[in-house]
C-alpha cells in the first residue's frame, strides 16, 4: 500500500502547472496616451505573433514579442513590516515569483489593424 500511495503523490507533483509570467511594455504608448489606473482591459491573442490589448474600450494596442538580454525576474511585495522605533527603516518584503525571457512590447494600433480579416477583404474590392 505504501508504494501505491507514493506513486500517486509523485504523479500529483508532476501534474502541477508551471506558472507563466509576461511583461507588458507600454513605454511607447505612454508618450501618446494617458492610461488611468484600474481601468478594464482585454488582452487577447497571446498565442499569436501580435497579441491585442484593448484598454477601457477605446485605446487599441498591438503587441510584438521581444527577446530579452538575460532573464527578467519578477517579484511581489507583501507590504511594510512593523516599525519597532522611530529610527527604524520601513521595509518592504519582496518575494521572488519567477523569471521570463520575453517581453511583449505594445504600440498604438491603426483602425485597419483591428478590423477582422473578412472586413479588410470587403474594403479592398
């Protein structure tokens, strides 16, 4: 019985999904448009060469994957620690989440780029 239980535990460990992280580079967009905090967005086509990002139903962006030089590491902040005296430093605890080797860089899209392929064919005839 113990052997069977150990095999099942090993299978469960193997089935754990690996987390994926993606860095969205919006630097080129900030030069042309203001993006307010906490607005809704839709990110689609991550499995394509040019994913689409629609922010607040009016800002349409098109992305392109870029390789990084080395690995980008991603961290999460868990907040400030308790201060024991007036002279103590405020610390933020940082936890490593993972790394990535690709960046998704976005730019402003034209209306033609956001039309479905069928609509584009109708306009050209």
